[in-house]
C-alpha cells in the first residue's frame, strides 16, 4: 500500500514538472546553471579526493534542488496542498540520504544537509 502511495506521489510530481515546461529554455538553463553552481559550492567544501565522486555527489545535490523546486512550485501554484507537498518532501528525504551515504561518510552527509539548509541544520 505504501508503495502505491509513493508511486502516485511520484506521478503527481512528474505531472507538475511537465507544467513547468512552460518556462522558456533560457529560464530553465539559467535555473539549472544556478543549482549546479550552488551544489558544487556545497560539495567543494568536503575536499573529496576523488573528482568523479565529487561530481557525482554534486549532481545528486543539484537533482535534490530540482526535485524540491518542483514540489514547492506545485504547492505555491495550489496544484498540491501544503500537507501533500510536505509529505512529498519527507518521502524524498531518506532515499536522498541513502544515496549520499554510498559516496560519503556520515559527517560529510551532515555537511551536505547543512549546505542545503544554508547553515541552519545545527539550529533545527
């Protein structure tokens, strides 16, 4: 039953993502350039010795930004209720942490989380 809910949630998110295609190609490219840069700044602070791992992790962080943006845009345009948006974000959290843990140690994962929350992780 839980897998069905996750599947339906993902379909909803992807449907909302298609509505975002109304953005111009230039806006989309600028957004992806911005999140790629933001992700790279977070990952660079880890000083990972393997550049392939650093680029992989940076891509994962950028993808996380894009996923969150899709959910928040849907919520802000009233296509998703705030509760459903929160649920969607929560469902994406553990898989994200799990994949980061393949490449990073627990301290590095915390640094990524701190970077994603703009340094408020220790406060929350």
